């Protein structure tokens, strides 16, 4: 075990702590809708295409049972260590068929906890959850994708912490449903270890599907979907409110977790945090909705999130696809097309994103690498659509000379 050779990365997901410390003003009994969930496997038989594509989305993968595939960090000897200092470290091992984190101090075993649930698809990073009776705790060591390495869990200072409980609000954004067990003490919260549905899955967006499935299994002639939440007739506000419930930055909950449903008015369930400065929050642990709503595109059209995003598919990095969606409004040959003369039209059409929605440093996702004093931020796409002059220069400079005009 060589301390120097071990890559020490500390992840400071500053916003994680703030995103999950939403207070509940009123506690009403939870809706008993867990009985109406059926799980997305059931949808496969009739919606196979959507089902298959959706399996690959960060939404579907955002919470999973812990196993050798879902955990992105390495258990290989030499790579399965995280040192806080030469005498204090955590190992990641497989013991009796379970993946575990074990804390050592001066080579003495202090405690062992199992990886039970994985949070985060791993696009940027993951944190791991461990059951202690009916409470979930965040394990100290997480995973950071940009360096493909174990890292200190989001929001944790540079020491091993095993007693940070996971709140219902955190589960609400990263899963379809967890049944909360009502207990005397409010903190930490208790959850059923059996009644939960992982991933931001079909039924998170379309509502519990049991009735829909039963109906269509018995009425195979019916060509119109029954007993299911459809977005077809939603108003713009209904569409936006839904995505905003998770992509709208810090919201103060006024009703119990898991009670807000697609189609409902967000303001009946949450109030935006007034301290928040949307222009400075790029991520969802920041605020994509807030960023977009400051753009001319948004203010002068009826755009919603699904104008650009097909939520059933993982379209990450598909720049040409997204650019085509820009051009559904900014058509070539019309006045509203890009006005810059710095590149040919054919070059412009390939990538509207880099100059107008560039990747910028995230405020909430930052990491401290060994030897650094300042944390290195991860990158997210800016949802405030405008002209970013510095990115324009960067993009043009990155082009082979022959292709520019
Ligand atoms: C037994 C077959 C069957 C199963 C299983 C099934 N559906 Fe459907 N669903 C249909 C039919 C038929 C329609 C109507 C035609 C269409 O839109 O594809 C439909 C339509 C829909 C619609 C569109 C509604 C609209 O009008 O916009 C949604 C959303 C939907 N289903 C979601 C689900 C989800 C989620 C599941 C799994 C929980 C599921 N379905 C399982 C048969 C099924
Ligand atoms: C229940 C909370 C929730 C709702 C509602 C929700 N999302 Fe998400 N979304 C997430 C989470 C959590 C992630 C991060 C997944 C990950 O990487 O672990 C995510 C990721 C995404 C991503 C892709 C992230 C990437 O890294 O490529 C897009 C795009 C997205 N959401 C769009 C939408 C749109 C559009 C809507 C509304 C139709 C929506 N989301 C509704 C929670 C939600
Ligand atoms: C993040 C939210 C979200 C998730 C998760 C989700 N959907 Fe959808 N779904 C939508 C939205 C929004 C629309 C409307 C799309 C539009 O109008 O462009 C839609 C439309 C549909 C439709 C009808 C129109 C179409 O696109 O064919 C069906 C059927 C459907 N979804 C089934 C499913 C199934 C099955 C799953 C799981 C495998 C699923 N959805 C997962 C948000 C979601
Ligand atoms: C308001 C909804 C919300 C809450 C609350 C929330 N998250 Fe997230 N989380 C998201 C979204 C959305 C993303 C996708 C990145 C982004 O847009 O900022 C994300 C990203 C992540 C990621 C990185 C996934 C990846 O690969 O990009 C992890 C890990 C994560 N969250 C864990 C947690 C944990 C643990 C908690 C509770 C302590 C929590 N989140 C609370 C919505 C939320
Ligand atoms: C639903 C229609 C629609 C879509 C889709 C759309 N826009 Fe716009 N956009 C507009 C409107 C309307 C305006 C304001 C009038 C104008 O400048 O053309 C605008 C303005 C702009 C501006 C000027 C912003 C400023 O601050 O001066 C830029 C740049 C822009 N859009 C780029 C894009 C890019 C890039 C995309 C795709 C990622 C996109 N738009 C998608 C409707 C749209
Ligand atoms: C004008 C088009 C457009 C609209 C409208 C739009 N997005 Fe995006 N979004 C993009 C593009 C382009 C990307 C970068 C995709 C990639 O990964 O290559 C992106 C990426 C994301 C990501 C992935 C994380 C990141 O920043 O890289 C999330 C989450 C997301 N969008 C959520 C939303 C939500 C929620 C809304 C509505 C409030 C929304 N988007 C509206 C174009 C749009
Ligand atoms: C090389 C970077 C670059 C690319 C690629 C690019 N643009 Fe632009 N765009 C600019 C610049 C710079 C301006 C400001 C005009 C100027 O002064 O040259 C602009 C202006 C615009 C405007 C008008 C803003 C106004 O004043 O109303 C729109 C709309 C726009 N772009 C949309 C697009 C769309 C859509 C695409 C993809 C087809 C695209 N842009 C591709 C750099 C770019």
C-alpha cells in the first residue's frame, strides 16, 4: 500500500448537502400509491422500443442495487484504497459475496459497511448507500468519473464519515419511489427495505402503471392509452414544472417527499429558495430551469425541456441531433439563423452547442486532487443560451485551418 502512488481525490459536491437539507413544513400521511406501481419490466412487453432505449439513460441508471457492474470504482488490489493520511485509510473489498468499505486506523480495523445501493449513473460520479436497519447512510468513499477513481464522498470534509443519513428528498430526485416508515423521531428518516423502485423510471414520470397494464392486457383492441399520465395535453407550465421539480435547483418542500406528481402545480409542493442566484447555478444540484428561463429562446417562444430533450433516450454528446433541434426554430436561410460570418454555414450547422451552450465549470461538482489547494470543477452545459465570445474563439481555433473560410 503506497500512499504516494495512491491517487487522492476529494470530491466537494458542495450543493449536495444543501440540496438535501430541504425542510418539511407539514407532515401528512403518505399516499398509498406504492400498491399501484408495477416496475418498468412490465412495460417492456407493449413498449419494447422505448423500454430498451430507456435502459441506457442516466435517469434509469441513477439509482441501482450495488453489484460489480453498477459500482464503477475498481476493486483491483492497489486501486481499492483511499488514504486520508498515511495512517487513516478505507479499503474497498468483496467479502462473503458483498462489496464493503472498511476503515483502518494505524492498520487496525475500525468498521466495515456494505455497499447496498449505488446513486448516480456515473456520468460525473457516484455515491454509495448502506442500510443500517431501516435507515440509509452515505458511505464515505464515492467515485469520480473524470479521473476514474475512488473519491471522498460529496460534501464530506477530508475525513471518513459513516453517519450521514440519506433524506427522503434525496431519494425523491434519484428514484421512482421509496416507502417511508413513519417513526417517532423525524431524523434520521426510515424507509422500507422492500418497497422501493429504483431509477427515475417510467412510473416516476407517467405515474404508477398497474391499472394501465391490467386494462390493456384485458382490452387489447383499445388503441388509446388509459389510466396513465400522458404529457400530450399538458400546458407549458405543467411540462416545465415536472422537470423543474428535480432540475430546478434548491426547492423548499412544503409537502412530504414523493407526493408531487406530473401535471400538478409545483408551487403547491415547493417554494424556490430565495437565496439562489439562478445565473450562477449551472447544474441541477444548481438549476437548469433557472438558467434556461433567462434565455431569449425561452422568453420569446413556447420552448420546454422536451423541445430539445428526448427523455427516453441517452443522447449525450449527439451534437448534430441537438443542433437540428435548434434549427427547427433558427432555420437556415431565414433571418433567425446564426448571424456570425466567422464560419461557413455548413460548419455552423454541425455544432450550435459549443458556441451557444458551452460546457462550463460546475459550481456544485468540484474535486480536490492530491497536491492541489483549489478544487477542480466538473463540467456541465450552460442552459443560458446566448453568445459566449470566449468559446467562439476556442471553437474556431480548434478547427483545422482549411475548413474555416
Ligand atoms: C398490455 C400492453 C401494455 C402494457 C404492459 C403497457 N402499456 Fe402503455 N400503452 C398501451 C397501449 C395499447 C397504449 C396506447 C397506444 C400507444 O400510445 O402506444 C399505451 C399508451 C401508453 C402511454 C401514452 C399515453 C398517451 O396517450 O400519451 C404511456 C405514457 C404508457 N402507455 C406508459 C406505460 C408504462 C409506463 C407502462 C409500464 C408500467 C406501460 N405503458 C405498460 C399498452 C400497454
Ligand atoms: C425525479 C427527478 C427527475 C425528474 C422529474 C426529471 N429528472 Fe432529469 N435527471 C434526474 C437525475 C437524478 C439525473 C442525473 C442522472 C445521473 O446521471 O445519475 C437526471 C439527468 C437528466 C439528463 C441527462 C443527464 C446527462 O448527464 O446526460 C437530462 C437530459 C434530463 N435529466 C432531462 C430531464 C427532463 C427533460 C425532464 C422532464 C421531462 C426530467 N429530466 C425530469 C432527475 C429527474
Ligand atoms: C423523465 C420522464 C420520463 C420517463 C422516465 C419516461 N417517460 Fe415516457 N414520456 C415522457 C414525456 C415527457 C413524454 C412526452 C414526449 C413528447 O411529447 O415528446 C413521454 C411519452 C411517452 C409515450 C407516448 C408517446 C411516445 O413517445 O411514444 C409512451 C408510450 C411512453 N412515454 C412510455 C414510457 C415508458 C414505457 C417508459 C419507461 C421505459 C417511459 N415512458 C419513461 C417522460 C418520461
Ligand atoms: C432536487 C433534486 C436532487 C436532489 C435533492 C439530489 N439530487 Fe443528486 N442529482 C440531481 C440531478 C438532476 C443530477 C444530474 C446532474 C445535474 O444536473 O446537476 C444529480 C447528480 C447526482 C450525482 C452525479 C451523477 C452523475 O453521474 O452525474 C450523484 C452521485 C448524486 N446526484 C447524488 C445525490 C445524493 C446522494 C443526494 C442526497 C444527499 C442528491 N443527489 C440529492 C438531482 C438531485
Ligand atoms: C422553440 C424555438 C427555439 C429553439 C428550439 C431554439 N431557439 Fe434560440 N431563440 C428563439 C427565439 C424566438 C429567440 C429570440 C429571437 C432571435 O434572436 O431569433 C432566440 C434567440 C437565440 C439566440 C440569441 C440570444 C441572445 O442572447 O441574443 C441564440 C444565440 C440562440 N437563440 C441560439 C439557439 C441555439 C444554439 C439553440 C439550440 C441549442 C436554440 N437557439 C434553440 C427560439 C428558439
Ligand atoms: C435549446 C435546447 C435545450 C433545452 C430547451 C434544454 N436543454 Fe438540456 N441540454 C441541451 C444540450 C445541447 C445539452 C448537452 C447534451 C450533451 O450532453 O451533449 C443539454 C444537457 C442537459 C443535461 C445534462 C447535463 C449537462 O449540463 O451536460 C441536463 C440534466 C439537462 N440538459 C436538463 C434540461 C432541463 C431540465 C431542461 C428544461 C428546464 C433542458 N435541459 C432544456 C439542450 C437543451
Ligand atoms: C463558431 C461559433 C458559433 C457557432 C458554431 C454557431 N454560432 Fe450562432 N452566433 C455566434 C456568434 C459569435 C454570434 C453573434 C453574431 C456575431 O457578432 O458574429 C451568433 C449569433 C447567433 C444568433 C443571433 C443572435 C442575435 O443577435 O439575435 C442566433 C439565433 C444563433 N447564433 C444561432 C445559432 C445556431 C442555431 C447555430 C447552429 C446552426 C449557431 N448559432 C452556431 C457563434 C456561433
